[in-house]
C-alpha cells in the first residue's frame, strides 16, 4: 500500500491517494469505471476475474487501484510474464526479449474527475514494481492512439516506453462482438501503438 499526494511533483491539489493491490471487493467499481471511460462492454465480471488471476504470480499482485477516500480514482490491470499469450497484435520478434520474460499492461484507467493529477503514472509505477518482483524484465502495452491529445502514448513514453509497431483497427473485432468504442461505437477503427517498457 502507498499513500501519496495525487500530484507529488507539483505539490498542488494535495488530494491524497491510497494505492492498493486490486481485490475482488473492487470489481464492481472497476467494471463501472472501465466501461465509463473506455466504452460499454470493455469489462465484464468474467473478463475482470480472468485478468485479476493473470496478474498474480508468486503471491504478488500486479493489478492496482487508486482511492481517494471511498472513491475509486483509477485502476491498472497488468498480467504477469508467462501468464498471457501474445496474439496477432504482438510482435515478439521485435521485443529483443523472450516472451516468457515480458509482462503485459492491459489497461490504465483514471476517473474523469481525477485525470491530470499524475494518478495514471503512479498506478503504472506500482505495477512495474510488482512485475519486477515477479521476475519480469519488461512489459508490453497497446496504447490507444486516438486518446485525447494522444495522451496514452505520451504518458507511457514519459515512463520509458518505446514504440514497437503501430496496429490499425486493433479493437475492430472487439467492437463487432459487442464492445462500444467511445469514439467509433460498434465499428471501431482506432489504432494501437504496441510499446515496450524495459525494467
């Protein structure tokens, strides 16, 4: 557990955030927030349970939540190395590491009222620390390039993420299967930046 000011580098807006490993008791709020920010159908109870289990290795949990009092301010889902399967949108031949050494950053989500306060970066740092303890040497993510101002790619880059490959239409099949992209609805054509962050 970590208790940090929400924007420690500036010292302004000193709302203290509590950073805690993701637990089953958080699931309902995480699903609600995930679907609010990313689009309806992004998370379900079955998906979140699967993601939660994929994040635990050696008794260490790589999934984290940020709380301000009783409010869920954000969450980070990450999968332990060796507990996820690279798919057609992954380029392991470009990672310069064995896939068994590489974790996966599934998503980083901050509630609208708490955005711009450094919470996403702190959640990423908590997950990195856990993944390193699990034995991972890097983490891969697919960053949403249509995020406002390309903020997702920018924040990941600021923490050391390096572009591997761009993937047009990354989430199109998900949208045709019932995920409503916040920009495109049920016919998503958003692009993903596959990025790797070495530890």
